[in-house]
C-alpha cells in the first residue's frame, strides 16, 4: 500500500491524526538490549529487524505516524549517515505494509540526547545557536535525503536549540513539527512557553507544534500557551508521568497513574496525539477514551485506544 496519499499538513487541516508511542519501551518488550549511549540507536545498528518489528506493532495498533529510530544518532558517530537513512527505510517498510495510510516522521532529537547524560531534560548546554545549528545540519540533511514525510524536531528543552533547528530548516521547504519537553509551565531550561512557541509560529516549515516526553499534567497548560501565539495545529505525546534518573539509569514511576485529559487537549487544538516514553501499544483495545470515540467528525481512528497503555522503558525516548 502507498505510504500516504498526501502531505501530513493537509490531513491535519481537517482531522486529527494518531502518532505512535515510545520506541524504546516497545523494543525492550521485544527483548532488545538498549544499554549504552545509543539507546534505540543500538538496536538500529545491531538489530534493524527489531526496529521494523516495533514500527509494525504500532502500525497494527492503529498509529498513522511512525517516528524513526534516529533520535540519538549524532552525525559524528561511526556510520551515522547510514544509520540515519536506515531509520527512515525501516519505518517506510512498516508504513507500506500497514492496512491504512501511514506517514513517516524522521526523529531529530536534541543535542542532549547524544550526550546520553539526561541533559535533554535540562537544556542550556553552554552552546550557542551557531554551534547547535552546525551539529544538527548534517543530521537533518541525511534524514531528508532518505525521504521522510516530515521531520520530528522533538524533546527540545530550550529556545536556543529550537532557534538553531528552525534556522537549519529555513528556506528548505521541508515540513517539520517542533515539540518541546516542558515542566511546570516552562521549557526544561526555564523559558516561558509562549515565547518558545512563538519561534515556531514564524517558521513556514513548521506544520504543527506542541510538547512531548513530559508529565501528562503539563500538557494542558503548554497547549494553552501555544494556542495563545499560533493558529498552527497542536500536538501532544507525553510519557506516563515518570521521571528519568540519568545517574541511576532508570525511571521513577509516579505513585499512581497520571490521567490524560484528552477531551481538554482536543478542545485546545491538538491534531497530532500519541505517546512517548513508557507508552506502548496494547494487544487489544480497552474501552475507548475520549480521543478514540469513532465519529467521522473528530477523525481519530478507534484503534487509538491501544496506544495509551503504559509499559516498562529502560531508557528515555
């Protein structure tokens, strides 16, 4: 089946679209070893068949967008160009095998992800816009050569890095979404969210913006801030409320499950909805939540219910 019949931006103009969930938790559930600084990139290197299998699991659960395993791949790593292009090819194969249209989003993770020290949840790396742009440019160029439908500029912790990424994209015409990781009404680096989202509003390449890899309780206020400065479609793919402990190399789970206020998120303007770390596909759908009520008006596939099941995840994103 063809991957998708039209641009993702065109679909978002008239309906909601379902993202996938956390790649690392799905790979862990498949028995993959994610130890080391590359995390999911290790499996991309050693067991690409398992990456394709993870994408396939999400497509079978109803995901309409598959995010590639390129999050932690820095261009200075050995065979980085090969791995970046491979990540798109694997998602492409899973998308073409699906029984519904699926878009492929090439993940462009933050500089901090490549450091593998948890600094993607802090930002403020001590680098300027020009230095961060020099880091991201070859990664983005390699991913675009592989032909994804959209770039996922995701888990971005501060506005300095966002400005660098948007500068690399400027003039390319390449569609992208920009997603910050946030806490307590600010970026992880502490900047006001309205100012952070305003950067993306001015970029014609950005087709949607929002938040990911954050506590579900932080989603609503972030969407309100985004809606105050943009008319672009919004997106949200939080984790399950757990906190990553980089020193210990483990997640600290919340004492009780953190609810997702799906109806409020949709009312705020969310058109791309999915899950991040510790959110995986369930083998069969539970009772549909608000976002999965299958009316033609809201446009969300009923299988969306399968993507809101938390599970174990040994590494972030």
